[in-house]
C-alpha cells in the first residue's frame, strides 16, 4: 500500500516553480505565524508541518527527490500527487541508486550549525491611563536566555575555536551500513562524537555547558506610544531570547493591558469624569478646581446647570496614536446634581415659599411627541429660563 506524499508546496503556500528566496520568505512568515509561543500550543502540529516542508524544499537534493515523488522525511511514502511526477523513471532509479551507494541526500548533507536563532518571547504588561495619555517608557524584567558572560557566547571555556571532528572529518555525518532484504544499505547518520556539528569544543564552558547562553534576568525599556489601544501588541525586534553559541536573538512581543483609573474613563481619544455638585452651585453657578493629568484645572459650573450637563476642556484628553501633530482629545466633565435631604423646618419653608412664587400654576405634562431632551426639562431648566 502506497502512502501519499504531503504537498509541501501547498503547506508553504508557494508554486512548485518557486525560487529559494520565495520559499524562504514564505517559511519565515508562516513559522512566525504558527510559532507556539505566539499562536498558542494548539498550533504546535502546524508549526512542525511548516518546518518539515521547509526542511525538504530548502534542500536542493531533497527537493529533487520530492519532485520525483518520494518524500525524504518518509522514504516509504510514494505516489506523490497521483503517481510519479513527470521527472520520469530515470530520476526514481537515481534515488534508489543513491540509497545503496551513499545514502539519501549524501551530497547535500552537512554539519549541523552550532549557532541557532533564539526563540521569540511574548510577555504581558499593564500600564496606567496616564501613560496612555502622554506616552512614555516602561520597564519590564524578562527571565530568558542571555549571552554567557564566562565564555562570551562561544561555548568554550578558553574561548578557543572548536577543532574539526576526527571521526567525521568535519562533515557532521558518518556512513552506517545496515543489512536488508535488498542487501547492504549504506545511509548517512549524524556523527555521535560531535553530535553532527562537524567540530568539537575541547573544553566546554562550565557555566553554559558549551551552549554559549544561560538563563538571566534582563530589564528591557519599552516605549509606549501615546494613544495606544487596550489589548494592543508591541514588537521589539531582536529583544527576545538569545540563540545558542552567538545565534541571533528572537523578537520580543508585548501584549498591552490598560489599568482602570479611579477618576477618568476613556472613550476613543477623549477622557470622561463625573463631578457631583450641590443644588445651589447648579442654580447659581460656581467655579471649582479639578485635578487632572495636566495638573489642577479651573472648571466653571454654568448658572442653571442641568443634571448630566457637560463641560469640555479641549486638548486635555488622550494623545492620538502616531499623530505627527501630537494632538490630543478633550476632557469631558459630567455634572451630577445632589438634591438635599433631611431639610430643617426653616429650609423647607424657604423652598415652599420659592415654590409658591414660581410654581403656583405648575402642572406635570405627558407628551410622547416631545424629544427625550425636552422631556427631561424640569425644575432647574425652568429656573434657568426664568433667570433669562
């Protein structure tokens, strides 16, 4: 029974005629998209599938075998996409011939690099609303891999370069002979003495065990742009995990959450707050001082102020994200009028006297045709009209 070969071109989303650069570009995009540290552990199988596809298509010899209908990752799979490809039977015989004489991909195999890129890192950060208003720099401490200071990332205790492996002579692989029903089969396997690297570190660094990196706590400064939205993600290139033996650092991804403020709420680029005032301030007007992110500000309560009436202070809101003019939204103040309770007899007499003077002929009205704003017009609104 023949097993169908996985369509690696489809996995990477490229044509079968794609160049090496196109394959590499597609792989970088997908490996970042499906990396378990970024996309989540449920995408681990998809991440492995992308890596397997790139491992085959990035290797000229393995790609030639694959185009012939044989999957180098699964030599028992055959049939390709409905049978052997148009490369012809001669290519198939060449592949089987390679299996008995030098092993699959013997010409293309090479030592495993000691330098490996570091993985990307994803962390969470919670910031205050004031940081959102003005922008700023926040500090975050990472527990990650950093360069080993003992060996300066070389992996060698004396910082001497690794010497060529005497067993594989620098190839990283050795030939292994196995008996099968077809006779003796010669395959290439990683060299056990150098672990496939082709060279040997004679005196590995004791601090990092020859890896060139150790676990460290590292502080990173993060520039927060003004106006950043809640649940945004920032990317810091080259600030993630350090690779082995001087390999390039991965990227650092920061998921931003905005801490709830005790005074102000955000709506777009505007800030809102609610201020309770006594009835007398609403009737006669008043000037009060309000503490804002820009310091104390004078706020005028208009004479005859109504419940939920607002006053806006322009330019005291949130900075606009990536706006070259550095414009900011407004600070909107909502007034809540406190009606007095537990009046004394004298206070009640004064209110009743006022009511007799101004509301002697007052009646309640029920008119569904009036607007919502008009239907809210009550005592203070009428009082304002009387003052006018």
